[in-house]
């Protein structure tokens, strides 16, 4: 599956997703749903790989497994890397945290973890509709801000 996904080159304007999930069973549920939503998907299989991909590509959606490479929420290298990104770059990602402990759509936990959405692994069958709804809501919420930002940058 990885070769098939990695061969998809990213073009400006593409809907793109980076899946940082090292649990193969979860990958097999998430990736087809992202593809159904029209995303070009890359897998991030190590901390170094993910960091390189985040530095060289713009991903509309970044999915992070809370225990990526046997980490905890406090030691998760991908969450740490995302929160270190400059604000303008970070705002370009819609970050989803896959969690065993937090409930799907737990806004307070998402805020505390500096992510945009939490999806519980028990709800992975509903990943597509949850993501679609939340990304749409996120775009509506930030539409005016992004338009204003573009206007100011063009001055």
C-alpha cells in the first residue's frame, strides 16, 4: 500500500493528507476513506520521515495516532513537531488525533492537545463523515480570517 500512496505526487491545489499511524489495521480503515474524500495520501512511518514530509509538502489534513511509535501524548514526536511549526504553516493543517482515551469531537481535549479534531479509534468506521463535517466547519470558521490575511499580505 505504501508504494501506491507514495507515488502520488502532490500538486498545488491538491487535497493532501499525511497519515502518521503506525498501526496497520487503522491505516487500512483510514486511508480508503481519505481517498474517497479526494485526498492524495502519504504515510508517515517514522519521526524523521514525517518531519521531512511536513517541511517539504503542504498537507491539508494530518492524522496522528496518539501512541505513534510507542509514544504517549506527552512524548509524541509528531504532536511536538506540529506544535513547533510557525503559526502560518500550522494553520494550513487540519490536525486529527486518533485517540483511545478521548471521545470523538471532544473539543476541550482537542484544544489541550493543540489539534483540530479528536477521533476515537472506536469511531474509525465513521472517520470519513466526521472528518468531512469538521473540515467544512473549520473552513467556514476561518474563511474570513484567511481572506483578510491574503489581503494584508498582498499589500
